C-alpha cells in the first residue's frame, strides 16, 4: 500500500510523541516514589550554581511546571547582565498544586560574574554547602555571610547541607567562558571537592531535545556526547560525561512538551542518584546516630 511521505512522517512523529509520553510518565512515577538513601534525610538538597543568565531559576521553574502539569514561573528569571536572583532561595516542589512536597529541594543562588564585587561572593560557597545559609538570605557581592550574622545557622544538621551541586551552563556559551569566569568556577569546584559533595553539570538552552535523545529515550545520542561542548565541560571540571546533563528549560513556551520533560526529569533523576552516592559514602560518625534513631527498638 502506498503511503504518502508527508503522512508517514506525521505518523512516525505521532508514535514517537506517544512513546515519549509513556517514558515521561515512568520518570514521573520514579521520582514521586524516590526516597533518599537509607532515609538519612527527609529530602535531597540540590544547589544550582552558574553564571548570570545560565538558566538556574528557569530549571526550577521547569521542574515545577512538569509536576504541576502546566508552565509556571515562580522564580524570577531574566537576561540582564547582572543577576536577577539576589536572595538565596530553597525551593520545595509540590506534586500538583495541592499535592505533597516531593523529596527534594532546589537551592537557587545569585549568578556568578567574572567581575570582582559583582554577583555571588565565592566566600559564601562553603557556608552554603555546609547548610549555614538560611532561605531568603540577601546576598552581598562584596562580602560573605559570617557567623555573626543574625540568621547564620551555627549548627546545621545533615538535612540542612547540600547533597548535590549542579553547575549550570548555557550550552551556547560554554566555549566562550572568560578566563576570569573559569577561575571562579574552579574556586567553587575546589570547595565542592573539599566537602566531598556529589556534582553534575547541567547544560541549558538545548534547542532540539528530540535530537539529544536516543530512540529509546534512555540515553543521549552518541553524536551529542561526542560534541565539543560536552567534552569542554568534561575537561574543564573533570565531570564524567554520564553526569553532564542537557535540558531545554521552559522559558518562553506556553505548553509542556514530552521531549523537554524527559530531559528535565532525567537530569533531576541523575542528580538524586548522585546525592544518594554522596549519602552512602558518608563516614559512620556522620550517619550512625541518624541510623540508630531511625531503627526501631528491639
């Protein structure tokens, strides 16, 4: 039977979208059922760090949009040359408008800037990683928070700490980062490594999400993982290619797209898995007391 080319293309696209929707629903179910390793913490805290305009706040908005079923914009975003985000925000995500909070929080920071005294102060990073900085803390680009600050958390517990760091980069500017910006990234990365915290890279502004995914939606295509922008990040921060994630955030879209959703949910799932590895690797003196409290008396 003769099938017109245009009709066949539309049919193939419809089948792909249907399969994408099914895989998207599986990812949603997996994340809804997720529990942090050994129940050591009630939810995973993921820190988003990156240059001004890289898509940190947009990633949170995109995650929230998927779980709410429509595009939403809670965190303020923009493309100004200076950071739109001026407060440290610890965002929860609910499963639907009136649903329960999901077992992760996305921590949004002021954007990094190559100019000294502008953007996130690198001195704030160790305090954020250790859980000493409260929600809605007003950043000061010229000096970091100190223990003398009225809202400084002096004795943070494991649940207050950061469990995974996501370095957020615009895929279109990865190969144009200035030497000063690279130096700031490496300072942040040094702090993350010294704390032993899990980390991934998140490349935003992917223009064609369907080209990134293999036909089974389980992995990125080999042509994408071998691209120079992925290898640049791999060499720049020493992050394994399996932890270099790609997304197309919902910035100007009016409706959700299952291909976009798959990349965003897959990235989130990989962050949760990385955080689990961090928790599993913690020394007994940091987790033993928690485990004893959780275990029932015999």
